[in-house]
C-alpha cells in the first residue's frame, strides 16, 4: 500500500510541476520580450544622437568611461545599459591597444537584409585596405562539350585538319591529329549556327540575342571571321535580326559572295546579304513554323532551299525579290518535320524527315495522276527511300557522290551509293544519344556529333568511341589533374584535365548535384537530388557506400582536411556529419548541425578540422563546433580569426567584395579560393567567371571578367596545383578549362601539367573530351 501511496502522490505532483514550469516559461518569455523592446528603444534613441558620436569618441579615448550615456542623455533599462557599457569598455580597450581606431565589424546588405561581418584581428585599419586586381589572369585552355542537343549542321572539317563546332559562346577549332584547340570568342551569347565559306577558311557564326544583367534583350548578329587568324572580318545584322540567328549559309557558285540568314522571329525572316560590303539585298517573311536549315544551290546562287516543320521551300532570287514554291508531297505522307537536305551531284535535292525517309526531289515531268492537280512545274518527289527507324537527323555528300545519313531512334550511320543503295552501316552507342551531324574526315574516318553533346571519332569497321542536361556538381582531385562533374542527366563523369579526355562515366539512379574527393584521392562522394548520397571508388568505379539523409536534395559534400569527417549539406536545413574510416569506404553518423532556418548552400572546414562555416538560402553565416558534438557557436565574433581549409562559402568577411551593389543573393552561384590563397574565382548568374584577389573584404573590389559560358555559371574549382580553373555552365552543358597565368601560381602555359598517372582508364573515350 505504501507503494500505491507513493505512486498516487507522484502522479498528483506531476501536473503541478508541469504548470509551475509553464508559469516560469511564460515569465522568461515576458522578460525576453521586455529586453527586446528595451533594446529597440535604446537603439532608436541612440540613432537620434548620432551627431554626438564624434564627441563621444573623444571622451571615450580620454578615458571618461562613465560619461558615455550621460553625454547621449539616454535613459536606458538596466540590462541594456550593462550591454552597451560592455561594448563601450571593449571599444576603449581596443583604442588603447592601437593608436588607430578600427571598427570591429562591418555590415553588408543583400536584398536589404544586413549581414554583420566581423573584422579579423590581423586587419588593423580596415578603412585603408586597398583592393587590387589579382596578379594572375586566366586564358581559355580547353572547352569540353559540343552543342548537339538542339542545334544542327554545326560540325565541319577544315583543310587545316581542324574540326569546327560550337558550344555556349565559343566556336572551337579542334585539331584532330595534334589534339589541340583554338577558340573564337567574340560572341556575346550562345552560338546557334555555323556555315563554312567555299574557300574553307572563312566561317560565319550566328548567335542568339541573349539578355543583359537587367533582363533586357540584346541584339543578335552574325560574325564572319578568318579561321586561320581568328580575326573578325565582318559583323552583320545588328539591329535587323530578332531573338537570334537560327540558320545561315554561304553561296558557293559565285565564290561565296552572298550569305543567307534566317532569324528566330515569329515570321523567320529570310535575308540575303553581300556580307563583304555589309549590304542586305533582300528580306522576306519565311514562315511561322520552325525553320531548321537553309542553303544555296551549289550551281546557282539564285536558288535557295529552306526546310523545317512540315515544309520544304524552293526560293528563287530575281531582281532583289525572293519568291517561294512549296514542295508538294502529293501521294507521299507529309512528314511532321523536314530535318535536313543535301544536293546530289546530279542536281537533285534529297531531304531527310521525321518519318525516317529520304525523299528525292527533282524537276522531271510531274505525274499528275499520283501527285494531283497543280503539280506541273513544281519540285516533285521522284523517289522515297526508307532510311532510318525514327528521324533522319543529318545527311552529307562524300566526294564521289556517296551519301551518309544519321538516324535518330536507331542511332545508325548509313553510307549510301549515289543512287541510294545502302552500302555500309554502324550504330552509335546508346549512351551518346542519336546522330546529330556527320563530318567526313578522309572518306573512311568520320566525326559524328550526337544529341547528347558528344563528338565521336571512328570508322564503319572499328565503330565509334567518345553531358546532356544542366550540370551543378564539380570536384577536383587533391593530387592529380582529374576532375568530376555531375548533373541532371544522372551522369557522373571523371575527366582528365591534362589529356582533355573523358576517363570514365557512370549513370546513377538520380541526378547528381554536388561532389567531393576524399583527401586521399581514392574515393569521391556524390550528393543526389533525393537526399541519397553514394561513394564511388575511382579505380573500380563501384559504389562502396550508399546512404540517405532526409528526403530533400543535397547541395554540398565536403570532407574535413584529414579525411576523418564528411559533412553533407541538405535542403532540409541540416548538415549531417559522418565519421570516415577505411580510407573513405566506411561512414558512421557522428552528429547533425541544427540551427539554419533555410537550406544549406555552401560550407567549409577549418584547417584543424574541428569547425565548419556554412551559408544558407536566407543568407545566414553560421559556425559549428563539430569536435564538441556539432554545437552551434552563437558568438560569431569568436570565429573571426579562424583559418579555413577551403573557402567556397559565398558569404563571409574574406569574400565580401565579390558582391555587386544591389545583388539579390542568388547572383553568385559559387566561388572558390585558390590553394595558394591569393585569388578567388566566382561563378555568376550572368554567364561570367570573375577572378578577384584574395582576401577580398571590401565592396566594389576590381576583378577580371571572362566570357564563354552561354548560361548561368553553376560552379568553379581550381585544380590541385592551381595551374587551371574549371568552370561549369548550367543549361549550356559546357565545361571550360582556364589556364592560370601570372605571379605565384606556377604558370603552366609553357610546361606540361604534372603527370596524372590516371587511376582510371577507358577503352571508349569521345574525342575532345565531349
């Protein structure tokens, strides 16, 4: 019974204790509210007395500590008075330590939100700090990628032995046997089309309009340039074309005097230019449907053909007017798209369409019984050849009159005789997508551009070897010249920065958004879009660990400097910390950093591996004591002198100067400090890569700006020895490799990269690292 009494007594006590605790909690909340209002009132009154601050400072320095609040004539609650007295005492102590008075913190504003940055102790006079340009510069060294996803007729071979193609804002000239690249970089936005002059030296390239940083549309244009010297010879169409340039072609029967251009306006305006004199001879509305190709007849400049959605048009140029005749399909099924065409050596026109057919158009007498009335005098279909399963994406004529065609669904390259009898065929591996365009190297070897943005090189007998969607994840190896990319296409690719080749590629079940190599270089962790993350062995390419944290996308993976911890930043506002053992193969949960009020965007470890600095989607900067159990360090001032093993956080005192005035917080997607700690590279939302000096703690810091990407730049990383910088485009699916030149970086422009005894090899690598 005594036990019953005890249990009865304790059960009656419990509600009383609970209510007592609730009363105490309410009292504390009331006290906090009172303190907050007191502080707000004090700050308001302090602002009213700003004009007395110079006098205040003089009295403080003279040692009149107690006159601070008398001078300001402010009545303050006792708690707030104590708080401000502490600040005043600290200020007096700092002024006695240094003859120069320096502010302890500075505020930067993003979207009107103030962010306090604490000034490190080693900066004695912040106001006198000079922000200079970095002593290093960047040169574009290599372009990985090719725009095959949504462009056509954009891969040609020049007599120089160079393949010419484009991606983002860059036209690439890739020397096949020397395996070197040159770059034409005068475009201001994404290049969309390409044409080669009959002299095989001059090139025309047309671009999309793009927008400036305020979102206003810019004007598209066509550049004609010399492929030997990369000198721009002419710019045409500025102020004439709308939205962009969709297709263009040089005339060939008159030594390339004229250029035909079709823009991306609603009416797809077709214009013919004497490009050398920059004179527009004629302009006419083409069609409201999509236009996919245009070309002059090889024997008559007055005849032009265009094709696109549900049409093929035969144009005649006469006395500065253009008249068109529509190709009549008659008894043949009208295709949804006419995708490409070539001129046979006999003068016929061969079109490839979305039905998988090659149609032969000629001017022979029309068969009115099968084609219907009104067919007389039109371009008529003489023959239909079943060519591919799915679309016929491309065709090209070989020197002897044979024809090559490339297929969509079947991914086949087929060689046809001049009278369209099939001779040979081969198939492109599925991972590279469909055949977008074909360039003949020597009658036997071919270059093939694919819809998955790869350029492949090969033959019918040997087959073909060689990113498709927006890319975000980028990591560089700690000791070798290799790097990893991942993105929305679910591909994880490991590249060799020295050989400019894709070492290997694997497909994950979900999109990869972030990655980091372990410090020992043996494994790499990849964060996915579902909260799942995997660890890959670089030699075997196998998944050695597979874990999940939360169910939202992961935004950052970062190993501690000695590799004993891995931090996983998630969109669920948490940072998950793991113990790492067995050389990066075993992971056990150590703790969780809880305190951010928005998703994690960036994080870095301290050099001693005990602390983390992190940024979030609402522009917080938080510090964590990982070694003591993932504790949030509430006094951010105490972290002002901490040294960081890496610096990728976009918000912090040392990188404050990279932000432009009026930035909205999403303008900078990524930044990266060099290993030498002398420069910081920035990836912005306006297609630019910037290079600043480091540290860069003052507003309006100067930088070098580099163009080349055609969409927002998603990530930047320096290679392990700072010889190169890698930048990654989002929607342009392009990786640019920049050579770092200048003081203190180990200028590698005249020497080979340190040997990258590659831990990975592949028997099937696309040409040109695409």
